[in-house]
């Protein structure tokens, strides 16, 4: 990722930009428009997601344009979206690495089976597809449960007394 972009904690002043980017990214990925109106999306972002998850934004320094966002709690990534015009530039990867750095030993997430680009992205970042099925999602689409586990840094030689 280039040095014109910084990762910041979410703040409500970025609500409108975050929602616009989120909706455009999701529509591109799934080929269907967002089913919720803007007001419902605002409420979800600021009252539900922000209250239960850490949210990070990728923001262009000079313009403060929101280019990406990720939302995660201690065990699960629930949202990752990158502005359609800024994908494949390392923004999503940077956001995922921040969450992985602050996570425990594992993280899970759901992605949609039809979203081959996302599935490849998550595999590139060490997530393994564990189960395919119909998780409770509003879109009614088949999803894939993915899991990442931190590499075990313990080695038997480390425990030998000298």
C-alpha cells in the first residue's frame, strides 16, 4: 500500500463515505444492489457494528476519501470492503493484517460461494475454507466459512533446559 493512504479508527464523520464505498463494493462483488436503504445502513454501521466491532478505515491522506473498511471482533471478521476503483492495490491486505495482528489465535469469516475473487483473496491471506452451506444471511446466498489460525511459534527445542 502506498504512503498516501493511512489506516485509521472509524469515526462517524466518515459515515456517508463509508456507506457509499461499502454499497458500491458489495454491488460489484455480488452483482446485486444493497437491499437496505441508506438510513438502515447508517443505523447498522453506527449503532450496531461500531458498538460491537473494531472498525478500521483506509483513507487517502490528502482528500480524506474512504477507500476501504474492515470490521472485526476478537474472533471474526464481519465486513471487508474496498472501493471498486482502488482494489488490487494492497488496501484490503493492509486492513486484514491489522486485524490479524490484534487477533487471538484464530479468526473466522463468511464469504459468498459465488465471490471467487474474495475466496482467492482470503486463501492468499491464510484463511482455509472449512464449510460451505447456507449460513443465516439476508442475501439467501450459499456462503463459505473460512478460518485463519496463527502459526504456532512454539518449538520443542525452545523448552529444553540448558
